[in-house]
């Protein structure tokens, strides 16, 4: 046992450049796919949250995505996108949608109706209500969804090696192909450990994001344009002459 | 006022005219700050309108309370004014200007809005919450900050303590104070309040109401206040609109006149028992003619006192001290039974009322006095006279007669006075 750990560490040491390369590839696949999913799922969530039919349809479709076996999903896009990173990105994007969409909708649902009512009653436009009130309050829930999506895609991205997508799956497949031969388990373990470490790093970063970007900070950022314009704005209501 | 031939009320099955639909309750004065003209709201998919052809004036600088049973449409009516609910018919005027079609967000920035659930932004500090509207209106930083501190002071919360706190650190009463401060943020001329104190415990509610009235006394905002609690309506309103189903006005008037003369059974039932008693809050001792009462100075001696008592034909004598302050009630038995000075016999005067006391307080004093009358003393405590129960019943009858005359002038017939006063002399017929 001690022997195999030693030989694994040796392998890690010898192949560190290549492993680092694979880790970066892996991380980029996850980051790109998840970022795209954040943009799409959050926008979609905002649009469908108040529309029951659209909301059910969107949640059902993204749930279906998540149930498609990953092996199939990665290969289904080859006719369209060829092999390489692209089919991997698309598949990861599709997997990441549901957790983010669901949490966006749930987060927006959780905003107290009285808060929305008072925001509207004070004359905040729909855009202002969204960016200064609803999104900041839903933000912690949305980030929780992003964390789940990131963990999910970090694991699944390893399958991308089957369509030549690169990433740590390459190391695992390399070991798998040589099973039975000496040193076949070392790359498999290297791939597994690095995927787990990568997932932990992502999770840590996102946890930090939640801490630093609290709802009040987000709302403050959303309010920045108002602060910049302070003292310079004149509203149309006041300009209009009263006909009394 | 309304011309009975055109806007007059219908005749009901009992031969009485039915107030309500078709009654013109509009205030004649030109200074209506808010005016609803035939405003209706019918929700899609329903045939019954929630608000039907409502015409309502809110005079500038006054508190108008909309009150009625649940489901009468009073909240809907309030929300039609700032167009949280878009009317399906009619027009809304704001300071003489038709705002039925202006940008509702822009309109709402000039109308303060307070709701029962308060709805403070949980992720913003108290100062940020209060500054929402000023910031939207583009006020500069210093002006906004000064305004926030001013408002926190006004609602009785120390700015240095509360400015940077978050709403979850506040009690219910404090939170609603902030709710009011926030609504006043950019000094809007109009405030809409939807059961603002409804979810607050009775003791705090009473304090908030009093503080609110004090602030309103200074600010003189035009306020529309919704409640289902008639007592709150009487306390807060300069005028009250009692609404029946579909937000039809059953009676629109000052609390004093509504209490003096509930115009029909609906209003009568809604006010419930004790209308006359509540009405006593609107009349003051200084409006009454005080009765004389036999008095003696504390050093008058028993013999002289007996003579005064005999001459007056009363049962009790009021003893005054050397500064004419009432100190004791003495009757004949007290004097016969003992030789002690007048200041040591009889009963202590426990309660006196000042001339600006309400008749309600006066009645209270009357009930706690052994002689059945309330002593009136000026602000130095000097004896002025007494109020007897007959004077109160006369006052009630007079208020009712005044209200009756007012409604007759408006062209509205009213039901006969409710039978709370058996004295036929006090009936409204006397006023005709």
C-alpha cells in the first residue's frame, strides 16, 4: 500500500506539467459552460418566474436534460459540432441549467410580497425592482444553485475525454486503457483526486463570492447609477406644469 | 352642494330616500387634493365591479379615512389612487391634474405609501430604506442624508442609533415608524396608508396613532387612510367615508357628524353601539353652558354652610379653598354629624375637568363623582362651574340636530334619530 502511494506521488511528480495542463483544460470547460448556463438560466428564470405555464415548461425541459445519460449527451452533438471541446461545452451547459434555473425561480419566489409591493408603491420601475430588490434578495439562493451546477459539471466533464474534449478525463482514460499493465492506476487516481480538488476549489471560491457579494452589496452596486446621477436628475413629472 | 332634483337620492321601499348610490358626497371646496371621478374597477373575468363609479374628494391637508366591512373595496380604492391597480373607468385628479394616464411609477414617487406589512427592504440599512425615493428623484447626497436624519428624528428614532441598522433588528412598532418615515422620504404632498397600524399590538398602536397625529398636525399632508376599525377611523380622520359593498359611499363626513347622526341602518350597524358616547369626544366643556352649584369657602362654618345648602335646594355643597379651588363635597349629614372643619368632613374632590376637556372625559369625571356632576376648574384649578348630566344629553341632541339640518340642506333625508335618548325635547324635531 505504502508502495503504491509512493509510486503515485512519483507519477504526479513526473507528469506534473501534463497534469497541470489537463487540470486547466478541465477548469476552463467547467467555467465556460457554467458561466453560459448562469447567463441563460438566470435570465430565463427572471422571465418565467411570474408566468406559471412558461415556468413549468422551462423547469421540465431542463429536468429532462439532466436525465439524459451523459455518455449519450456528449456523443449526440458530434454530428453537429464535431469532436473536441464543443460537444463537451454544450453538454455541460445543458446539465448546469436546471440547478441554476430552479434556484433562480425559488430565490425570486422567496422575496416577501410586501417588499415588492412597497417597492412598487414607492415608484420603483420594474427594472429597478429587479436589480435593486428582487435579484439581490434572491442572490444567495441563486449562488447556491451555481455551486451545485459547478460541482455537477466538474464531475461530468471527465466524460468529455470520450469525444476528445480534453481535461482530466484524459488521465483517467489513459489509465483505463492500460488496465492490468504496470502503473495503470496511477493516472486514474491522479484524475480522480484532481477533479475532486478542482471541485473543492470552485466551491470555496463561490462560497467566498456569497460572503463578499451580500444582498446589500449587490443592491449597492445596482444603485450606483443613481448615486452617480445624484443632484443632476430632473424628473419629467416635476417638469410638467400643473394646470391648477 | 347637490341639487336634489338632479342628484337627489332614490326613494327606498320604506318610503325613505336611500343614500349611497347617486348621492353626491363631493366636497364643495375647490381645494380637493385628490379627486376620484366615477372611478371603477372591474377585474377581468368578473361581472361584479370591485369598485363602482366612485366619486370621492380628499381635501388638501386632511386625513380622510376609508372604513368599511372587509371586502367592501376600501383597499382596492386606495390602490386605485396611486394606480397600483389600474382603474377600468373614470378619472383621477391629483392637485387638479388628471393623472389617469401619466407614468404610474413617476406618479407613485410623489405619493407616500404605507402598508400593513410594512415591506422594508431587508437587505438595506434603515437609512437606505428611507432614502429610496429621494435617490430615485436624484437628490444629492448631503440633502438625502440630512432628510433621512430629519425623518428618523420625526418618527422618534435616534438617527445615530438606527441609521445603520437593518430592518430585522427592529420591533414591529419601530419598523412601522420607519415605514412612515420612508413614505415621507421625498416630502410627498399625499400619503396613502393601508391599515398601517393593523398588525401592531394595541398599546404600541395607540402610541403610534398619537405620534402620527402629532406629526400630521405639523405636516398637514393630504392623507387617505384605510382601516376596518371604526374607532381608529374616528380617532385618525378629519373626515370619514364609510363604504359599503363595491366601495359605494354610505356616508362621508366628519367623525363628529357621523357619530351624531348615522345616516342609515348600515352605518348605524357598522358604528355599533356607543356612537353617542364616542361622539362626546368631539365636543368640549368650553362649548357648554356651565351650571351653578352652591359653594362655600373652607372657613365659612357649619351654620352659614347649612343656610347656603338650604337656600340652593341641592343635596351637596362644594367647599372651595382660599384660592377658589374645589376641595370637598359636603352634604347635610356630614355637617350634622360632626363639628370638624368643613375641610375634614364629606368627600374629597378627586377629579376636576378643564374647560378644554372633551365631554367624554367630563362624563368619566361625572361617573366617578358621588354627586353625579363634573366640576370644571380652569388651568389654575379655580372653580368655574359644574356640568350636569342633562347638559350632556342636550349636547348630544344638539349635535344630532345640527347634523340633521346639514343633511337636509344637502337634500338627503335621514332616518329618525336612533333611540338612545328618551327625552322627547332632545329629538331632532326640535331643530326643524
